[in-house]
C-alpha cells in the first residue's frame, strides 16, 4: 500500500511516498530555515507563503523519486495538527485538492503520532520498531512520555509543564547569539565544552511525577550569562552549551528510566527533533544498557519534521480502514486523544 504523505506543520514543506508504512520510496523536504534564520525563529506568515510556493513541486518531485503516479497510490495523508494553523492549512488544502482530483481517500495525521511512527520506518542500518513500547517525544513544541500499545494507541504518562526541550535549546542558543534553530548548534558546541563548569537546575528531577520543566534551566543560563558579562569576562560558550545540555539530558534520561521501570516496558523509542542530539542518544543508550532494555531512535534526518513519518502513521490508520473525508480540518491544538477518537474539535 503506497501512501503519499504531506507535512507542513512548521517550517518544512515535505512530501513522501511510503510503502506499507515502512519503506520510504521517495521524500523531498524544502527547508525554510535560511529565511527564518534572519528573524531568529519561525515567522508563521512567511512559513505559510513558502509552503504555498513549494507544495506542488515537492509532491511532484517525491512522486518522481518513487517512480510512481497517483494511480499507484492508496491514500493521501496529511498532518492535520498540532502546529502553526496557517502552515497546516496549506498541507490540508493541498491534500484535499489531490484527493478531489484523484478520488483517493485522505488520512489526517497527528504530528506527534508521526514523530513516533518515524521509528517504524525501515532504514538501511536499523530495523523498524513495532509497538508496544514506551516513547519519549522531545521536539520544539513537545516533551512527553507515552505508552504506545500494540494498536498504536497512546497513553500519556507525563510531559512538560512549561517549555519543550527543543524550545529550551532554541532559547538558550538565542541567549548565546547562535543561529536558529539552536538545537544543532548547541549540540555541536557542547561537544567541545565542560559539562561540569556550570551547575544548571535539573527541573523536576526529584519530583516523583513523569513531568518535565525546562524554563528554570533557561533562566539559570540567562542569570549565569548576565553575571559573566557584568564581570567583564568572555562567555565560555562551549562550556555553557555543555553544561546546559548535561542538565537537559539528565532529566530526559532519568524520567525515561523511571517510566520504563514503572511500566515494565522493555523497548523505548526516543523521537522528535531533540532525538537527533548526539549526547542524548549516547546517554539513552547507556541507560538502556544499565536497565537491560532496548532503545531505538529514528536516524537523525527522520527525527526532525518530515513527511515519511506521517505516511508511516497513516498506514496504521489505513489498515484499520479509518479514512477521513474532504471535511478534514487543520488544528493548531489537537490532542492525541482527539485524533485517536476521531472526534476532532470545532475548527
Ligand atoms: O520535531 P521538530 O523538527 O519540530 C517540532 O515538531 O517542533 O523539532 C525541532 C526542534 C528544534 O527546537 C530544534 O532546535 C531541536 O528540535 N533540535 C535539536 C537537535 N536537532 C534539532 N535539539 C538538540 N540537539 C539537536 N541535535
Ligand atoms: Zn515536529
């Protein structure tokens, strides 16, 4: 079953053809990073316009890569939320237009379910993972722990009470004057720094819940930078990055360890943009070895936003015979429960 998937929830215009929810036959992602970089973050209006400009070319090129036409497809999948409303609307409108023109059914996909489904894609050097598993999603908008059952249904165990992990990376990068998006920059510089130079708070680490808090870390970085500047010293950027990253990683890893112990899951999936982080991957692997459990990450390129992950999640819905109609909406805020139940909120 070949599915054309479209993802436009933020600043990547992406289209992919995914076979049986597992094999990526073609994928094209037009990144808008260079434009948004000038503004230090994603400008929603600019993102929407760029999606409009790119979408048909991206879809055509993905189909070309796969060597397929619309007659070879079984469905058209699209991210319906959560995300930037104007950006989502471009993808949903395009999916509807293709559906209307071809008669193919549509499948609306929750963006977070997509991030998790990235782990189900077969990749050259790693086997696809199948649920049930425990999952940590750490992205620019989310930091949540879920149990995912054999039918790909999500139960939330905990999540951030303020900023998402990726958001904290981006904010700290901004304080340091690094380019947007900050996560990859901080990741790179952290490798050359001393993680013990600054002791940043480990938000909610000692709290028995499986919740996270990252805003205190960001504030602590701000306070430390102010102090260094007041003293007229140079900012040791690498050490700040390494120390901040150590704090983020410790809470992500320890809460995931706690969740694994509490639920008894033997398989952990780490997904979302922050799962591309080298330090996090190494620390999660070490934790998994200590606990005698397995940990899986999509390859870094499939951790950040892409359409293949949307195709993988859509396949599981298609297998259940669950399709959407041309009534499908786009939702800036869409919970996994709303998506799973099919009871979408009023637009
Ligand atoms: O999943 P994603 O592409 O988009 C959202 O759904 O939010 O995640 C983007 C986030 C950004 O905050 C970015 O800074 C962060 O993921 N990120 C990283 C790394 N690569 C991307 N954070 C830490 N280390 C990285 N290597
Ligand atoms: Zn994302």
